[in-house]
C-alpha cells in the first residue's frame, strides 16, 4: 500500500486549488449542519415546553391554541375528569386565553406577531418551570404584563418599565421578565386572563384548558373522559405531544430548505474537488509511473487518490462543523407556522446533525475523487514514465 505520508505531502504541493476545494466542502457542511441545528433548536424549544403529566385540551380540528375556543362552563367539566391531580383540595386545572399582537422589531423593518397568553391566578397549580428574573409578577386585573426573557430588547416596548399597545388605545406596562428553562414560554407575553379577554372581546371563552395529571399513565383515562361526548368537539393531548406537533411544520421547512441549498452547493463543491484531483493526476503523471515501476498495482493508485480526496473533504467537513458550532449560541427568531407567532430559539448542535453533515462531506469527497482516481489507475507505466 502506498504510504499515507505520500498523500499528505502531495496535498501541500497544490495549496491554492486544495484550499479552494476544502472551502467549497466546508461551505456545504456549514449550511447543512446549520439547517439541521436550526431544526433541532426549534424542536427542543417547543417540546421542552411540554410535559407528559400535563394535558392540554383544545377545540377539535384546531391546529393550535390560537384557533381554538372553549366556553367557560366546559372548563369545570374538563378539570374534574378522572386522572386530574388535586392541589389544596381543588382540581389542578386552568383555562388560558391566547392571542397574537403585531409589534415592531428593534433593528429591523416591519412588524411581527408575538403570542400573548392570558393566565389566571390559579395558573401556579400547573407547576411550570417559570421564575421571575427581573421585576415582579403582574397584578391580577391590571394592564401590567410579564415578558419572556428572550423578548427583552428585541421588540419595541419590550423592556422593563416600557409600555406597548396590547390593543389600540390599550397600553400595557412591562413590570417583570421571566425565564422558563429555555421553553417557548420565553417568547411569550403573559398578562391577566380577564384583562386580555376584556381587551379582545373574548368574554366567556378560553383558548385551551390545561390539567395537571396524577401521573403520565393517567392521560388515557383523562382523554377518554374529555372526548367521550362528541357533541362537545374537544381534543385532549399531552403537552409534549401538542408542542411536538407545533414544531413539525417549521422544523420540516427548515430541514428541507437547508437540504436543498446544501445539495446545490454540494454539486459545485464536488465539481471543484474533481477539478482539483484531475489537476493532481496531470501534475503527478511521472510520479504515478514511478510508483507503477516500483511494483505498486493500479488498485493502490486508485485507493491513494481516493484517500487524498477524502482527506480534503474531511478537512472541509471539520471546518464546516466548527463554523456551525461557533454560531450555536446565537439566538434566532422566526415565525412558527402553526401558532403564527415569533419564536426565539438557539441552534442545537446535536450529534446527529454533526454526523450527518460530516457524512455528507465524506460522500462529496468520494464522488469528487472517484473519476480522477480511475483516471490515475488507468495510466500505463510506460506512458507515465514518458510524461
């Protein structure tokens, strides 16, 4: 077998063309890894909002809370179903109202939708992972709001002590900032439920009902009780399942878009790698003849040039993955197609995303170097020695 150090030395000869090939592969890997990390990031942000021991009930046929509507009298019926836990002698359930408002982004042109959640005082029975990091909680019945920490400073009026229009001529003041362990709640505005319903004419209805269950295994019993009366037209899901469904459309869109861009870029990268390797074959034609004269068979020439191509692609793959990891701490906001509201999240560098991106680099190196390697293997020893 031709020594590996021969391939490493050969790569240092044609530095410019090799660097361009590495850059092309790195660009493709960066785009693909970033797209997969984006998809994983939004999926993690949304699914981390849900729990298996909390059920959410929405109107059957609704894609999200925003398009759901449940009358107040049904709330009591829902939270008294079998399987619901009790806190302080009362069922651990509550109805919440959800709307979206348009606010101007800081440092950008135009408006975007933000989700506003109307919560009731008994909301604490759900035991959400929420803590106030600045200010205080909004007072019930007031025009005060709390905002998720990922909204702070990103939109007009989203700062402590600032105000924005909850609705036209209905200003709301930010009195607190809360965190929720990276969940999508950090991209929401929380206000008193009655204040929200009064401002948007939603008296007597809620968007969803959440119930804390005695255990995850109690969900099927709860769901059967909620959905048994078909006239009510209600659907029960675990919170985790609900948020997983919310993330499907957006994460699929990001993955497909990123993959399509990566495919087109990879074609250019493979052509670049192929040109580089063809140039290497032409430049080292006498070396190939010498190796053949020393007794190395054609298969070793083929393997040698494939190894060089794979080394180039591996270098590009590592650089591309490092570039994607470098932007892993950047917060990105985009529209969730199910809830039609802005969600702020971080890229999630999962092992799967990095392995897929590196595998793509290897595939490009293999395809880009295959034909030039065959060309090198077919050169006769006599013709190669003659140049």
